[in-house]
C-alpha cells in the first residue's frame, strides 16, 4: 500500500543532500536494547540493531578485560528478531526470545554464558515476552497470550471486524520447566498480567493485573499475589492511582512498588511504596520528594535501589528502610531506568555492579558497566559518529509559582549577527519528561530534534507542569486543566529562550506527538504566536476521542469522571471547540492504525481547518500504529515535518 496523503504534497524545501546525510548518519547508529547483567556481574547481554533496520540480535560480553562482544548464533535463517535476554540465577545460562522476523512466532532459546550451545526450549503459539528465571534456576516464567497477539497499545491495532468484544485474550503468566519442557499457565484466565516477580521461595508471584482487555485496563490494575500451585489470584491492594514494578522483599514478607499518576503503561513515574505481602502497613517511602521514581531493585532486606527522574535528567538512589533515608549515588543529564518501555539499566544481585546503555543529545549510545557512577565503556560501535546538530543546554524559568525546566538545542551553527527560528517540541504523556538521548532512539521518533537543529532551528523541549521530575504534586498539576497551566509554562519558556539566545520571535513553530500532538492542536486555537505547526497523532475532540480510542481508562484520573458523567470537563479543553481561532498553517500526521490517538481525530482537525481555509495538510501512514516501525516512514515523516517548517518559517 502506498502512503495515503490527503491534499497534494508540497515540494521539499530542505536540500536533498542535507536530508540524505542526516538519514545516513542516524540510520548507521547502532542501538542497544534489553540490557541484561548476569547476577554475579561478570557478563552483560543486550539486543543490538541499527536505526535503519528491523533486525535485532543478541550479543554477550564479559564486563572485565578487553574481550570483544560475541554475537549469539542460533539456527534461524535470514533476518532475526531477538527480545528480552534474561540470565539464570547461577549466571551460567542466558534465555531470550527470538523469531525469524518481527511477524513470525517467537520462541524461547537458551545459550551458555559464552553464547554457544543454543537450545530452543519452547514451541509456543502466541505472543510471549519478559522471561524471568525462578530463584532455583529450574523454571522460567514469561508473559503469554496463547493463540493471539500482543505488544501493547503503542503497536498498530489489529483489524477488527465482526462481533466486537466477544473474545478477550488476556496476557497470563506461563511457567516452563526447563528440564522437561513442560509449560503451564499459572495465572487465572480472567486476569491480564502487566508485570510480575517471583517470590523468594518460587511458590508465589506478585503481579499488577486487571480483567481484560489488557491495553485499556492497566490504569485500573491492582496488585495481586498468585499461587503457582493453585493458579488462583488474591488482590492485596487496590490503588487510587496507577501502580507499576511490583517486587518482593528478600524475605518474602513485603512488597515494593511505584504508585502515581501515569498516563502511559510502561512509562513509569511516582512515589516508592512498601507494604506487607498481605497488603497491610502501606508506607509512602518518598513522599514529598522532588523527583519521580521510575524503577526499583529490592537488594537486601533493608536496602532498595531505585532510579528516579529528577528535573530533565536521572538519578540512581538508595533507600534504607530502617530510617527511611535516601542517599543519591549518581545523578546526571541522561535517561536511565529499568523495566517498562525501552529499559537501559540493570544491576547485579548485590547491587554493587551495574550495566547501562548510555547516551546524550550529543553522544551516541554505547554499553557501559562497572560500579554505579564508576562505569567503563564496553562497546565502541558508534565511535565514528558525531553529532551534526547543535549543543543542548539546560534552561530553567519560573511561572505561576512553579519552577520549570527544559532543554534548549541550538542550531548546528550560530552566528552572532543573525537571529534564528525556533520550534517548540512538546513531549507526549502528559506524564513523561524530556531527557537527553541520542536522537536515533525510539524508532527515530526523536530524529526531528536533530533534523531541525541541523537545518538552522533552535529547538525548545520544555517539561511543564504535568511532567515527571519534580514530584507527584507537580505531575498532578494539570489534572482537569489540560492546555491551561502547561501551555502558560511553555509560553513562559519561549520568553526565557528568546531572552537568552538569538531567536526571532516572529518565526516560531510548535510540534509534538501524542499528548504533544494534542497540545499542538490546542496551542494554535489559543494563540496566534506561532507561524507554523505540525501535530502528530493529536487529539482534536476529547468527547469523540473517548469513544474512539482503545485506552479510555487513562482519562478518568485526569478528567475526574467519564465523558458520559461529566461531558463539560472534556469539552472545555477540546481544540475543536475553538477551531475558528486558528490562523496557523498546520501539518497533521498520524498512523493509520493508531489505537492510542486514532486517525479520526487527526481527520476531524484537518477537515475543520480545510473548511476554514487555514493552510493545512494531513498525512496518514499505512499500517503504522502510535509508534512508527518502518524506517522509510520514519525518515519520510521527518522530511515532511522539516519541510513544513521551512516553508513557513524560512521562506
């Protein structure tokens, strides 16, 4: 199927040479994912790919010495797609999923610590992910959707026809006996499992779960204990908000987890809680802390290691439970977290050794390992790649009594006698944060940052109220106020950037994806300050969106009620209500099968702008979901966005 374009494509104003160079540069970037450290800290494994390829293969390297990384070889012919490597508790074996391409059935394989002696140990039929060995090394658990697909709401939604809601395929915990190959599903069929952890004696699981459909009900998940012998589940905690990363204490008597206002499954942030395994004695261990906990490791009975988002960066900290004190071990302008979406950090069993996939706006990713904060670099696959874009700097300002932080990326070349256009890039979420990362990651979705800078733009990436990084009160500050205080925060950030740098206030653009796409649509209905806009996977009408998307449960904590109980709170923040105010030329982009922000929302906004004779264009990419997968679509999206800004901000 060819790309579907509604309205005629405009001629590209960005030189083909510039785009070709940037695409080649980012496309060659070696990307690392699913980093796994052996429990004894002696070996690290990861899944390796390039930004321009869908092939993903597992590598293993010793964490000491100067040995080379070894490609794990298994008898799969052609392009291979690996996922989720996991070490055995004795550090002698590695398990991982692999398939002959992304659309083929994945199976679980094991190899030894040196990457040899491959053995396929499953014959699965359905979606499978997140393998975890039992403490005794005799079993491997994983999440399994038998005879059905999975992958979450970021992926393209399957075609749905016939009678709807007659079949819900829940993701369950399956346990494989390594010696015999016997597989059994141990969680109840009526529960969809999101995350889980083995109990120390391997007889129970702790899990976050809810009745299906799974993509929708993560926002109402509870914490359950699951008896592996009886296959029954007992709810021990019903949270008021969202919960993630449940983990057992070493003695099996307590549970730790993250709870907070979270707008997307897998992008975690909140406070760190503990309670007994029976659900009693709930304690918020980080109340009032000006950060958002993103992942945790319960290392010893009195010690929990956790990662946290702080401002626009990350920290690794240690909680001592006896006195509830927190010590920060490392802090930096990077994005480090374990578990959830795109994890890049892991620690050994004793917590004294860590491995990470590290990068910044200007430094391409590589694997590092060593004591926390004293890492040494293990790979150098990207040593020949340098940034062709400008430098990023931390920018801070105040608004409405809030301290706001963001990142400001300069053009590749800045001349003192010139002023430059600036594009404001609004992050998704809204419960998220803009943090330093090499712009070829996340399926090239961040490549627009590099493209704009390379082509002579400043790029402002604000973290307004509603973002992670400044504690729960700050994250909750946009509840029932989408597009209110957060827009004021961003406009104040523009003023701060203009005051600091040679930015032309008459040549401003705005863009974003997901919640950032909504904010782009909303912004152009509230102000004519911007001369161009690109709205990616946006939301034009909260009322119609409620009935169109496949994840409506996320909206209740933010709006306070369903659209049927309080339609007014949804209407007041809908861009379509103020559509006649729009004067800004707006390009609209969306994936054909987006389940999170359906294409109908983009069509509705585009249709209104066309009717009002506002310059606009809609591009719908075939087969894509909320996260674009195909490299050619990723590259074309970037070109279309920059060309739109060039047309209205440069010519």
